[in-house]
């Protein structure tokens, strides 16, 4: 039986993410969670408790090569300014994933998204080691037609350890 698609237009914060899932009928185990909100991605993933996704796809900031463990400072009103001040380093997400019970199993060649699988599902299906050092890809925006003209201008926003 097909599942109906639900679209909710909402500004996502640490404070509202769990309520949004529950209010829209999502609790417990789900197949896939994709987090790409150009800012508080790390903090929002850290706050999620209402669902247990099998797979998490999350945007990482490829500006920071491992072992840099940084994320932007949490600001519930953060909006991306088109600069390199967004998200978190892959290492910060790797460490957060471990804390939440996930393994980093890869990232895309363009250096944009990281893929995490819940530890109980990893088995021998993925290549270890499950580290940012093993799975980091630098920015290759030219591989993504819609990014080719973008790039990210340097920004001096506040960074904190992941």
C-alpha cells in the first residue's frame, strides 16, 4: 500500500524538530532521514529523539578536512547567507553519529553529503574504518550542475567544537 507524501513548510530548530515529527505521525523506526538545512544540521540531528532512522543522509561542510571537529554555534534563527558558515565538519558528524549509534559509511564524491547507517544494520556490508579520515571528499562542486556557479564565500561566523 503506498504511503501518502506529507509536506510541511516549517523553519526547523532544535526546539521544534521532535514535535514536528510526532505531530505528522512519525515516531519510532523510519527508513531514511535527510538533513540539509544549511546551518544547524549538527544540532538538529543531535536533538532528534522521536524517530530512529535506519539511514541518515546529512550535509557536511567540506571546508574542514579531518581531523577538524567543528560545527557552527547553535542559533535557532540561523539562515544561510550563501557563505561557508554552515553545518559541521565531517569529523564532528562522525563523532555525533557514534554517540547516537550510527556509523559513517561514506560520503558523496562532490563532498556534500555524508551517509550514516544505524550500528545494528552495518554488519559487514560497508568498508571500514568508519571514519571521517577514510570517507572525506573535498568540495567538487563542478560535479553538481546546480552548484557549479555557487561556491561558498569565506565567512567569519562563530565555530565551536563538535
